[in-house]
């Protein structure tokens, strides 16, 4: 059964004015396709076939877990415009068909993996990116987009906030947690190297915290923990003093941003995609607890809770400057309150 809120989000994404016709009849490879961010891109493309295209595009979803992908896309079973390639992106890619666009989103983004599997975390962003760039060159792809991360900025000085694409802070390569940020940095450099040497038409996006329907409630990141508490009618338990500040962008808005960069962005360029409204973690907890007053939930005092493998960030403030993406005509539309309310309801609404 289809999820009503996801259906509404896909319609919202398609209503964004952009040259969707560029992708008509094309083959698109999306890595990490069953992840909650790239899954929205897959569903958007399939919906274009249903509503707009005479010549259908085809999505090739590269996934490591075929069973999980089949579950996530159960509503699309039997469709000829969706095919799964079950393999690790770090293994050599052998695809017979032409590939016109590549969207590389395969990565372990949750800090709970950084301690458990740092090698797998960095490898997908370095070895996997190399494999895909090589494939893009061989296939003479029209477009290549790398989903990097706002984590590449590291610890940015206060006087450089909000963070522009040209600003960089400190990352200690000797900390195992840096496997993610350094992997993304290396992936970006690989992209630019292939662009300059071989003309691969790369575009890079740096998402900041993104939340929405389909995210795993055991993801480990603070916003997923809070949503899980509310979905399960539990009081929100703080695992820190909550003073750190972040920005949170609703998935439908982020997805519009990604497609905007892919279709309208400049080759060889990078764009921040995120919300600019800054909120402390403790304020986020209180806002979310108040979204459903009928649940009578409250925020409980800090507890010292250790999660195996989870490596916390030491960065206290992380705020993007998204003016560059806005020059392409993109800006987020959902407020934090509206987006989180939709996210929470998506786990029960169908």
C-alpha cells in the first residue's frame, strides 16, 4: 500500500519547474538506491514515466541488500523501468546498457557506522566514486552527481558562518570519525580531477542534515532518535546537553535541490543543499515534543548513553549558506515544524 505523505511529496517535487524532459528515454544509475534520500529520487523518476513521458526512462538502482530494496520498492514490483543491481559499489561495475546519468548516493551516513565500519564508510566514497567516474567516462554519460556532505567543512571558525562552499575548517585525519568527512572530501577531489582531465560532467551537492519519510528510526542520528521516540509514544531522552546547533531540511525540499543541481547546475561546481534556520538540539527536542500535544510527551534530562560504534561530532555549530543553490532557483519550502510533523505522520499514514 502506498504511503500518502510520500505520494504527496513526489507530486510536490514534480511541481518544481525544471527541465524534466532532459531525462526522457534515458538510463539513470542511482547508487545506494534504497537509502531514504536516493529512494525519493528513484520514485520521482518513475512518476515521470507515469505522468509525463512518452518514451520511458529506466532507473538502475545499485544496492547492497536486494531484499531491503525489494521491500522499499514493493509498490513498483514488476515494473520494467526499474532494475536492481545487487553489489557493493566498491566492486568493479559491469553494465552492458548505455548509462546517461549517474547519481552516486551510496554511503554510510550515520555516525553509528564510523566506529563499527570505518573502512566501509571511506571506501564507498573513494573506491566507489572512482568506479563510477570510470564508468561515466566509458559510457560518455551526460550527467554525474556526487552526493557529498556538509561534514566536509569540518570545524569552521565562527566568523565564517554561515558556511559558503569556499570555506573549510579543521578535520583531524587521525580520528577514526574522519573516515566519513575525509572520504567525502576525497570523493569530491576525484570528481573534479575526472572533470578536468577527462571531461566527465560532474556536479557535487553537499547536503546538510536531511530528514523525512523513509528514514530509519534506528539511524542513530539525533533527529531520527527524536522521531522514533514520538512515533513510539516515548518521552524524548536527551543524550547530551543539547547546546549544539544544526539545521534540518525536509527530504522533499532536499530532493528538489538535488535535481535542480543535476539539471540546472554548472559542471565542475559544488552546491550546499540545506535549510538555513538554525536550532539547538534541546530546542528541537522541545519543538518536536510539542507537535502532538495529545501524546503528552516531555523532554527528559540528559542521560549518559553509549551506543556501540557511534562516534559523536565535536562541532557545536554547523550552518550552511545556500545562496549559491538559490541562484539556480531553489529554496526550501517546508518549515521545520511542518516537515517533522509530516515525517512523524508518515510512519502511520498510508
